[in-house]
């Protein structure tokens, strides 16, 4: 096939998928992103005027991941989901580190990795490690380390995560595969929520009521709940 015919086939495949399944996929991802949608207005209040674009980028990545999924584009959607995590994590650091953020923008160096972020939170946010550990115990997502799962797909770290397209139109995947994206979106949502909860729960009185209610419903015992709140 010529490039022109491949592009035409790609357009038709994406259009057919979007018209047949796009709305359903997008609605499911929106529903499964409920937690971060509650968090975003709260996080707006914690902007410092530094690195605000990272938070805007995280919001945009949520839209990008949904848009790609609605078109049947699985791998780009996964990329956007991991970007969403990256940008939330790094915003949490750089919003309080003006000099370091200026250095990133002027040199391209110094952007923080997920491992560095968790080490930073554990060291400087009192009780973060204990709280996050408890939240992992009551996680509903199958892939507890959701970031690692997304990274495996992005870096094609195994035979099951390799790209398979031989022609442009094959980048558009089937409905069943794309349905899995809605589940992954829910895992990303809970993963980000747990990080933010472990950081901001000390301000629980100002957190959106649904977030606190959902948190409390996840505890499996009074002892577990007491252990969590004891770290505040």
C-alpha cells in the first residue's frame, strides 16, 4: 500500500472506531477518573506561581489519554496516562523549588524521576511513607505499582508490551483492547489519588468531602483506619 492509501485507511479506521465506540470509552474513562477530577480544584489552591504549567499539563494529559482511547489509539493513550503521573509528581516538587524549576527550563536538566519524588516525599512529608504503605494495602487496582506497569508498556520491556502495527491503520486497536484502557485509567486515578492523599491528608478538613468519604470506605478495619490517621 502507498502512504496515501495507508493514511486513508488509518483515517477510516479511527473514524469508524470513534463513531462506534468512542463515546462509550470516553465516558468510562471519565467515570474512572473521578478521584483526580475531585483533586484538581483543591490542587489549584496550592499553586505557588512556580511550575503551574506542570499542573495544567497533567490536566491536559488526562484529556489526551481520553481522546486517544476514543480513537482506538492504545499506546498513545498509555503514554498520556504515564505523563499525567509524571507531571503531578514533579509539580508537587517544583512548585516549592523556584530555582530548580528555572534551571530545568533554561538547561533541560534536573527534571525529577518517580524514584526521586518518592524519596523526597518520604524524607520531607511527615508520615508519607506510613500512610502510602497503608493505602497500598487497601488498593483496589490490580497493578499496585501502576507507574511501573505503564513504564513497561512505554519501554516495551517484554514480548507482551511490544508494538505490533505493520500498517498505519493497525495502530487503531479493537474495542476489547481499548476497554482495558478504561480499567487502567481507574488504576492511574487511584494511584495518583493515593500519592496525593498521603501528602495532603493532614489538611483533611479542607479536602473535598467525596475524597475523604471514599478514603474512609476503603479501610478494612477500625485498627487500620486508626493507624492511618495516627500518622497525621
